[in-house]
C-alpha cells in the first residue's frame, strides 16, 4: 500500500516541490540543502526520489537540483540524451563532465532565501 509520501499528496514530496519551485533560474540547489530546510537533514535520498517522481508535476524545475558536489546525478530521469545539462546551460549554468562548474557561485540555499 502506498503512503502519502509515495503518492506525493500533502506529504514530503509536495513540500520538496514547493521548495524546488522557488529555485531561481540560473541557480541550483542540492538534495541535502532541501532536506535540511525541510527539517529532515538525513533525507537527501528522499528528496532525490521526489525529484525522480517530479516529472509528473507541473512547474517543478527538477533540473536545478544536483548533488552536493554539483553532479547531475538525476540526469537519467530526463527524457533524451543530455536534457538536464542542456536545460541548465540554457539558463547560463556551466556544466562540464556532468558537473556544475561554478557551484559555489550559483548555489541557492533555501535557508537564506
């Protein structure tokens, strides 16, 4: 039986989507920063699961969520080859070898927003 979190109904996934919708264009955030902001610092992986399921949700810029090192770890969940990277580059974000290059400069922290 699926839980509310797995279904994304008024649970953790929905909270994640609300945060991700706030990430400004041209900026990125990490799974861990989102989890910490939501009061669940050990739930970065759960944020990743939410991002994997987010392609069914409107207006969730999942391409702006990367791992703590700036790696595009969720790219295989985007249709087509290199779509996540192309979406980031279209926003002016430099990506090389599947990694955001200027992470310290473009990292958006929801705690500071």
